[in-house]
């Protein structure tokens, strides 16, 4: 051993040992190195612990240089720090140089469960850094012989442990950044890939569920959904023959496709290839259409039937035997005059005629808060639902019902869609001076609202004697030659100014009714109006224009409804401010009403000679035929204008063929 310590090989080993320690100098700092020069700072690994094993090996005692007596730290730093070279290795502290120069037994301590012995270069700065296991696995790097045989390892082996904490911190920060980036990438990717499923599947399904819930609570809401702009927008996918894959069809693709097709149509470059709508969009539109058909088929009358059926938990079974309910309403029965002749002349075109008339009746009725109850081809049953409104609003509702009927008469004369029938040669041949006219019977009372039919077919309607009485009043209009007949029960609900516009024309007891009732009319001269407005062809110039026109008309109607329903609006003002009503009422003067009223009072009390004189005077003032006056004169002439002894001020309605007895 003594010969080896003084040999040239030992000197080479000591030189290589110090060079290795300086090369991985853990005490190198940035202030010691000039800018751009290579140094141990360029590496994340710094020498932390060096040792040898096995623990009792004699050769391991030669591991340290043991040059404390021969070499001071200044000489060592000058010799191995690399001053003046490309790679500057910095200087070791005096304590470390002295530590490396001491004997093995004086400096080393046992580590790794006593299997090896070694020294820590960082123990003086960090007291806990004494053994390799002071650092976690990822914070240290171990260098030891890998090519030695088992016999050689049993004699001696070296171990160098490097401190990688700075690199581990950077790796941890990079791993955290990588994890955050991956999370963001996965999140953005998931949202991007799920946007199509949300847009094309989940959102339409949620909308469908919301619309079905809304329709189950209010079946009439389906009509509003059908007119909403969102109901006319569909989600489209381009066709496969366009070269665009279905998987790439998103919102941006749809916008681009629409832009391209729009310019292709403007430039006339080929025909348009319509995209295919998504199945969810088709299903959503189908639900709205089914709900709209239910609302149109049953109307407000059957809304409660649809609501109860959709809310029941009886599965798919349909219970058509729902109990009805007693309601209070104002009923109007009306039909088109000469409808049999019109059907014989128009034949297969009669449905177009009926639908045009129905459109005018329903549109005008909707504007004045009516609920279409039953359509019988030429006849219509309308209802104003009193039970839905407080008592103070029922007077306003009655005024709106009467004014609404007056406006229906005006629309029949003014509507351009009915103008062509005035000049129809076959109709004029059968009915000279033909005009589309309707008569109305008005009554107020209770009725049973509900479904009538069986499990094969049901209809929503009103049943009751008061509905029948409205129909009988309508039947009497042909005898009185009046457009409107109203019972006293209806007239009593009118406001006082509107009630004064009505004329009392008779006092009768209808068949099947125990008590007599007074009959009123509101005089109208429909021949004073001519058709005006836009030609009907301009309403159907295109589907888009038709939808926009319909929505604009409905919005204007809603504004008028809201304005008229307000308490500050006076319905009687329409008799003077509405041009159509004023023109139809201009013929009937206060003098005429005074003469007729005096004649009717004479008629009621049995003074028939004086009544005859006044009736004839009223006809003279009017300057034309007056149906009620002519009918009462004809009745009095049956008794030679002398009231019978049993006269009670009224007469009895027997049947339609023989009106009175």
C-alpha cells in the first residue's frame, strides 16, 4: 500500500479524482462565471455524495486522495478549477479541500443501511444532507461501476451520487405545465367535439321537451310556436355529393354553404342543391305541426280536453269520455246566405270559397276575443267565454262581440278575396246582384263545453238550450230581413251607449222556451260598402312574403286587441270613428228610430191601427224596405190590424216554415 501511495498510478488517480470533483463542482455560482463560458452551472446534476464499498473493504480506504499534508486549497483551486480554459470549473471551499485530503476512517460515515461509507459535500451547508437517501428518488442520480465482475465488486467499488433538485424542480414545473396544457387541450377538444352533439341532438331534444311541456299546459301555444321565427329555422347538413363530409358539418360550414349557394343563385351558376335537414329538426317541426293541428282542430273549446288528455298517466290510451263542464258564454250562430246555390255553381271550388269566408270570420273574431267553436261548412258557431273574465270586463266583452260581428259584415263587403264572386257569371245568373252575405244570431247563457263522439272520432263543442236559441235567432234573420238578431239576455250585458244603438223589433216566445223574450237588431246597410284593398294575388307572391305578411298582420292585430281591451278604450267610439260602420249606419236616422219605436209601443199595447200608421211612416222615412216593419205589418193584417182579445203583448214562435202563430 505504501508503494502504491507514492507511485505514479496513485498520482494519476488523485489528479483524475480532483478533476472529476471539480468538473461536477456543487459550489459553482453564477457570479463566479463570466458570461457565455461553459461551467458546471450548465448541468442540472451536481456532485453531492461520494463513497465506496463494501463497508469493511481495505481497498475502499484508498478512495480519498489523502493529500491534506501535501496540498492546500489555493493550490488545488489553481490546479483544477480550469482557469484560462474553455470549461471553467469554479473553486472548492477550503473545508471541502481539507475534507477530501483527510484519511478515509476520519471522514467517512456509513450510509444505505451500513453497506457503504462515504462523505457528503453538502453536509456543512445542509445538515440533513448526509447520505444519498436524504434525497428522493427523482432528486438524485447514482453513478457506479456497471462492467465490474462480482469478484471485483466484492473487493471494492465506487459510488457517486449527484444532486438533481434544481433539474427536478424544472421538470416538475414542466410536468405541471404539460398536465395543464393536456387538460386544456382535452377540455377544448371535448367541447369542440361535443358542440355538434349539443347543437344537433341535445339542444333540439331539450327544446322538444320544453315545447311538449308548454303544449301540455296550454295546447293553443303550439300556434304561437309555429309562427315563431325559430320554428322556421332548421339545422341542415350538406348532401354527400357536394364533397363535404358529414362529420365536418358544423355551424361555420352551414354559414359557408349558405353564402356560396346565395352567390351561386345571384350569378345564375347552376341550380341550388338543397341541404338535408337534420332528423332532430324534422322531429321538432313535426311535434309543432301536430300540436298546431290539435289546436286548430279542437280550438279554444277543446283546449281543456287536450290538456287533460296530455296530463293523464293512463299511458297511450285515449279517454274520449271526459266529463263536460258548465260555462257561461255569449254565443253567435252565423251562416252564408244562399249557400246551397253557391255549392251547386262552384262545385269543387266551393272549399276555396268556404275557407276564404272562414278566414275572414275567424280573423275578425279573434281580433275581438272570440273563440271559434264549431265549423259546419256554411255555418259557424262562435263563443265569447264570459267565465274567464271578471264581471266588470264582461260588459266590455259583450260590446266587443257586437262590434266584432259588425266588422265581419263589413269585411264580407270589403274583402278583395270575395270580390271575384260578385262578378261570377254563373252566380249572377242564378242570384242577380249577388254579394257574399252572412246573418248572425246572438244570445247569452250557459252551456256544456266538452267532447262529443266516440273512441273513433270526437269533436269539441257547446251543447245546451242557449246554443239552440242562438241558432233559432239566426234562422229568424231571413224573415226579419236583418243581418243581426240578438236576444234581450245578450243586449242587457252591453254598455249603455252601445245598447242605445240596438233597435227593439219584436217580442216573442220561442218554441221550447217558457218565457217570452224581446228581440233586438243592429241595423246595417251592407250595400253601402264596396270591395277595396290589395289584390289577393299579392298576398301569395311567395312563401317568405306570405309568412312575413301573416306575422305582420298578427302583430298589428295583437296591438289592436290590447288597445281595445284596456279600460280606457270606449267601444262605442267605433260607431262614429270607424268608417265602415259609419257608412253602414248612415241610412238609419234618428227620425226613423223614433217612428219605429212609437209604432212598436203601439203594437205591444194592442193599439194596432196606430201601430200600422207609424210602421208605414217609418218605412217612408227610411226610403226603402224595412224587414221588421214589413213583418209586423203582415202579422197585424192577419187580424185586420185589430189586436185579438187574448193579446198579451207577444206572440209564439212555432217553426221555421210558419214563423209565428
